[in-house]
């Protein structure tokens, strides 16, 4: 279970964070949450799809790393095999909390990334923030702003009925078959017939580019399946 506590330079003066990538650090995940302002940088590496939120009332965007639960096909002996790691992964073990309207940085002390002897120092010897912590603070702020903006984006997709469910049937080189379901993507036929007024509204809100980034990212399913084939071949 996570154990988030408010970060401070007294109790956590010796805190270090392991930044290496691997299953032992919790990176063996099928997907990570993302948001429209991150779509451009991620679409060159990962399929970006949507899934229903846990309460079933809305949708959220995720970047896919695998084809089944607990699978990250970007993990290897050399670490994470992509130049862009989603911020929701990179920010671990930090997270944002609130004190009224003030945003506060918390750290999950039960994270396997937390150490007192290995990794990046969080604070300088005299108590100031390290460059690493400054980068994490910047990443957390970007995540917070991105997730705040994601709500109106999702509302626009629902308003114009631009989301459709899809099923991905996969046959691997070894003959094994699988099916991935439960995700949604952009309905391109619906997008193509939107009236000019709707397209103009989406463009002015900055949503049209994000929509096209999602459509473009669907081409990353083929490389993802090829990664799966290589993993299967190496296991034989």
C-alpha cells in the first residue's frame, strides 16, 4: 500500500530516489495516465487510448506499454526502451497533495524507489532543493495542470460523440492469439463529418491537435505487437 507523507527537508534530509527503470521498481505496468498537452511527445512511442474512469462517469487518456495487465514491453535489461517516459511514470515516488488551495509535494515512503543510500538526492546538504527535486516539482505542476485541462477535453469528446470502443485481436508469430478490449479511441468517421463550427471550436480550444495526436498514435500498435513477438521469441 502507498504511504504518502508531506515532503520536508528535515525528516527527509537523507532521502534519495532510484531513477533506474525496471519491474522491481514498479514499472511493470500496462499503461499510465496521460493528458492532452503530453500527447504530442508520447504519440511517437505509444498508442494513446481512452478508458472509463473507475466510477464509470467519464473517460481518461492512457499511454499503452503492453497488451495485457502487468506487461510493459518497453522494459528491458537496459531499462526503458523509449526516449520519452510519460510524466506519470517519471514523477514516481512523488505526488501532489493539497492544503486548501495550496499544492504540496508528497512522497510515497513505501515506494521501492525510495532509498537513503542509492539514487538521486532530494535535498542538498544545507537543506535546499536538489536539481532533481526541482525537475520533479516542475513535472508535478505540469501533471496537475494537464489533468485539470483533461476534464474539459473529455467533455468535448463526449459532446461531439468522438469516442468509440474497439477490440484488438492479435495473432503473434508463434501462433498464440489474444484480444485486448475495454478501451476507446477517436471515431474518425464521426470526426470527418463534424460541421465547420464544431471543428473551429475544437481548434480554438486546442483540442483538435490533441485529437489528431491520438489518431496518429494508433500506428504504434504495430511496433507494440512486434515488441511482444520479440519478447515471446526470447522466452523460447
